[in-house]
């Protein structure tokens, strides 16, 4: 519709409903996808900024979060009023969006915990992390909330493809930094030089990012029919997987493997039978692992050492506390802190100093324990329940899920596995919540052909469903 026509209709509008009818839901979705796109572009924006001045990655993220919060507020207000005028806020809405209850309860419990622990050291957050209690609220309210409004396939395609392209740019730059020319912007802190880190300051954080991208690429390789895009996804998968393995991060390597197994499962559930292509990413993953063994990588020894660590824990060996690269001592101490304050925890970073003295690190290196010790067991349960409800919703609607929604599920699952071994970080956690939002909202009119078994006989049926 032309602008002049829009202005004429606005002039002739007789009430609020007429005004909000001028803006389509498609336009709202285009605005809602912007926080994801802006965050996806953060690494590139950071590198461009550092051409002119030394600018920390965390400051770049703070700026993006600030813009996204303002954008999200406008989108939510407009969408809510438009939904009211169109009578979309009804019993069906409240009944069909149980995930929102869990995440709302999680936010409320964060606020209660923060208020109760407001006088604890670092309860409001540590300056250098740029991840205060408000960060966790932003992850849910802004990044999940906006992404969950997006049901148009083209918008999901754009956001995910940009994310993949940025990941490949970073891989190229990491290789250049490693072998040709030192990129100073990659190393704002002295610990950043430990492994290949790109713009993430820490190789574990970079590997979370690599895991997300390799799983997105693997899923799109399987579910998209275009061989042109399959070549693109193959290249992206290989590039991200190789750097992940070269970085010797066992937790993310395990997460990548489980993510590929999850991909096999959801492909079977979605299509009704196995597609031979679904085994290609797992085969490639294993081949790259074998090739990695012929380099100076310690990944194989770390993988084999994991079984020795498990034996130490089971047998309660004297040095069991060292298991999992000293994660076991972090976990056991964190569990003891959770028992001390099970309901509302210690507040954000409330155990930082105490845990550092006891175990040599200020965070538990397990996101689920982190939420429980920060904000209490009920808050952690609300978070876990919210995430599980997204996956259960996807299982229910599996026949109408498109390739990009299925890819979002696969990548999110991989992150959730890696979360067993790592901490949240402002530079990666938003990706999880954006992808959960994409997974939460399937494409609106998706026609899926599937094989169904009825009374022992196979029959083909076509399902066409509009997702509201």
C-alpha cells in the first residue's frame, strides 16, 4: 500500500481500532526480528568500531541491548493494543501460551531474589561481566519475547543466514589471527590469548557460539531441498566444527554430538521416516574428529580423560575434586551453597568471592546450578520448565514445523547441553533465547506431508494448519 493511501486512511480513521489496523502483523514481525539481527551483527559492529578506537565487546553489547530494549518496548505495546482491538487476547491465547507463565515467574523470582540479596557483594552484578540481574530479564523479555512474535519464514531465514555468515567471517579472521596477522581487537584481556577466542574473550564462550552455528548449518542441510544452500550449509558446518575441535573445548564438542543426535531424532519425528541425509552431518563430525587427532589438539585425550574423571567421582577418589577440569569442585561447592539458601539464592554473583576462594573460580560452570544458586531453586525450575515447554510445544506441532524452526530447535538443544559445563555470558546467551523464540513460533501457514501409520497400514496425509 502506498504511503499516500496510508495517510488518507489514517486521516479517515474513526477510532483506535482503525488506526492500529493500518499496521499489519507482518510489519510488527519485521520490527520484532530486529533485536536478533542487531545482536547477530554485534561481532562485526565490534570489529568495525575497533578500527577507530579501542572499544570493549561488552560495551558494544550494552549498546545493542539498550537499543533492543527500547525497540522491544514499542513492539510489545503496539502488538498488545493491536491484539486487544482485534480480540486476540482470549482464553485460547492464555491456554496456548503456558511458556509465558513460566518465564514470567522466572523474572519475578529474579526480582525478588535481587531485592532480598541487595546488600550481598556483587548481588546486582559484576562490572566486567556486563551481566547484571537485568541481563537475565532482557534475555527473556526482549530476545525471547521479540523472537517469539516472528512467524514469517523469510524473516527467520534472514536472521539465521546473517548469523551463519558472521560466524564464517569470524572463522576466517581467527585463522588469519592464528597464522598470518595478529588481530589486536581479539585480545582485550590477558586471559583472552588462551586459545582461539574471536571477539568472545574466552574460548569456551566462542565454542558455545560455534556449536550453535554448526548445528544450525547441519539442520538446514538436512531440511532444505536446495543443493545450492546445502553447499553453503556444508561449508559453514565444516568451518565452525573444525575451529571448535581445534579449540579443545570438550563440553562443546559433546554438545555438538548430542545436538546432531537430536537432529536425527527430530527429523524422524517430523518426516515419519529417516532421511539418509540426516546421517551426513554426524558422519562429517566424526571424520573431522578423526582428522583433528592428527594435529596437536588435546581433544581426544580430554575425551578419554572424561571417563577416568567419572571413575574418580564414582569411587570418591582423593583427587576427584579435579574432575572435569576442576568443575566437580565447583559443582559440589555450589550445591552446598544452594542448600543454604534454596528458595531465593544469593542474588546475581552473590557467591562469586566465596566460590573463588573455595574452588578457584567465581561461577559454577553449570548454568542450571548457576540459576539455582543465584536466584533459588524455584527460579531455576521455572527457567527449566519454560524451556521444556517450548520443546513440548514443538513436539505437538512437529508436523507443521519448517526448516528454520527445526534448525532453531536443534541449535537451542545443543546450547542447553553445553550449558551443563559452562556459564552464561552476555555475548552468547541472547542467541539461545532468540532461537528458543524462533522455535516457539512455527511459520503461520505450513503445509507438511507426512507418513502416518494407522492400524498397521501406512497412509499419506496432508496437513495444513495456521499457527496463531
